[in-house]
C-alpha cells in the first residue's frame, strides 16, 4: 500500500484538519486543496482559541489573524497578516496567491481585497474569548503565557508527489495591535520546495522569524538530512544564537518528497502533532532528548 497521501500538522487539533485534508484529496483535490480545506477546519472551530474564529484577541480585544500558503508545483505563495473580521485567512492567502499580482497583503488592504473577492466578514470574538480578554485586562487570567497562542501548520504530499504547505493563526493573545509573527512570513512560518519537501512552524514568532526556521529545515533536507534531523538542526541553530528570547519555544513539522516525516520542538516539554500516513491518522508526540 502506498504511503501517500501524507499530511502532517501541528498540535492535536491537526487531527481533524488532516481528516478534512485527506477527504479533499480523496474527492479529487490536490495538495493545495488539501491544505486549504484542512486548515479551514481549525479556523472554523471556536474551541481552537489560537486560530481563526474564537481566537484570543489582541490587547484591544480585536481578533487579528495571519495566514500563508505555498504551492510546490508553481513555487507560488500567498500571505495575509493582521486581518480583522475574517474567519478563513488561509483561503484569502490562497486567493492572494492565485488572483493578485502580489504575495502578501496586510490589514485594511487585505480586507478590501477580501471584500472584492466576496469573502464574508464576521465578529470573530467569541464570548469565552472575550471573557478571557477581560480577565487578562483585570490581570486575573489564569493560564501561563505559553497557553495563549498556537498555529495550525500543515504540510501535504499528494498522490502525484506534489507538496503544499500552509499555516494560520490568531497570533499571540493580547498582542500589540498590528503585531505579526512568523506564520505569514514565507520561509519563517512555512516553506516548500517541490523537489525537496516542506516545513511549518509554531511557537514564539518573535524568535522563529529571525532564523527563517522553515526555510532552514527545507534546506537541511536538500542537503540530505532526514526531516527529523533537519527539524532538530534548525532548532539547534536558533537556540545557539538566540539572546533576546533564550528560552523561546518552537515546534516544527516537516515532510520530504519521499513521504518521510519529522517533528521537533525546543523550550517545551513535548510537542504533539498529527500525522496522516499510509491511511492512518493519529496524534504523535515528540519529546526532546535531555541535553
Ligand atoms: N507562531 C505564532 C505567532 O508567533 C504563534 C504560535 O504558533 O504559537 O504568531
């Protein structure tokens, strides 16, 4: 039995996203459709408080979302950042890739582009998210900062051997309005090279983006590293240089052209991710080796 398609996503909420991605492939879609439809699931789920609808807001109580997509066969990329009122930024990123002259649109311009292309706008702040924001304002918010952000990052290898990657996030809870992390930045939050493989990141964007971690993983694979070793090597590079956030945590997922996968994290006790491979969809956990 072929191992293809192979789909890897960050975090346990990647399981449902993988399922939808696999369904998109099964109904004739390609890896780009898989990434979009898969990520839409996390964006639509109000229980996922770090992506799309129900995401935790910025310091002013406004949900601002970031997303990007890359399609291996054309090396096309699309990205949006700091968009308000939009549930499915991954779909907007795809639209930017396929229907604009640009790669990245931000804020009000991205919103106008979305309106022109018929994207619906909605209130993104759910009641539970508003309650957490108010608790944060009153300084009684009980969760540690590490629990207030995440990203769905997904890499998909389809039956034809083509690769796509995407990510979507509402970023750091209580962020400064206008703050953008790694997720919508090509090379940092995501990267694909159709001859080699793809990678996506989650974690502290302020650190990840300075090391172009996803690009680094793909370049590692190009030089012959396995996806696992390439993820670990990229994180070691970040850790060896990072003075501003020495305890920064980051998680990476990667796939190569042969359908081999890898995942790794640093600054975190473990990193659960979702893998769909050889017809099986499951949550696996990477635990860093003690140093
Ligand atoms: N990387 C995301 C950001 O910095 C957040 C996360 O994945 O935890 O916006």
